C-alpha cells in the first residue's frame, strides 16, 4: 500500500512556512474570515496594524461572521471580531470585539 502522507521533493521542514522569509511585496497584516473555528480565508492584506483592524471592523459590520487580523511576522492573531446578524426586521448587526495589542 502506498504511503498517502509521503513528502514529495524533500523533507517536510523544507516546505514549512516558518522556514521561509516574508516576500518583500507582501503586507505584514492579513484580515481573514474564520470558518468553523479552524480555517482562515484571507480577505485583505495591509501594511499597518491600525488599518487592518479598522478594515476588519468595517467588513464585520456589513457581513456577519468571525474575523481576525493575523501577523505574518509573529504568526499571531492580533485582533478578533465576531459579528452577529440583527434580529429579523432589524438593520445591521451586533459586534462582539476582542482586540489585542
């Protein structure tokens, strides 16, 4: 039986994202949508933390869901917002914000 998880082209460490430097044209902070508490979908990439958090809050106001700001450099979540759809007949949505440093 063939091994399904074999490494093609070398050891796994060579392909691990932490072993590569960030490309010069890539912004530091990613705004991502959280899908089912484990998957991230990149929405936008910005070079300033303040701008990334502002963009995340603006998106959350229009599209209910869970969003994070992720740092490529530190590999950490630096901000999180969860928005919920308003009750039927209402306008907009409610926000639950958890923003860190």
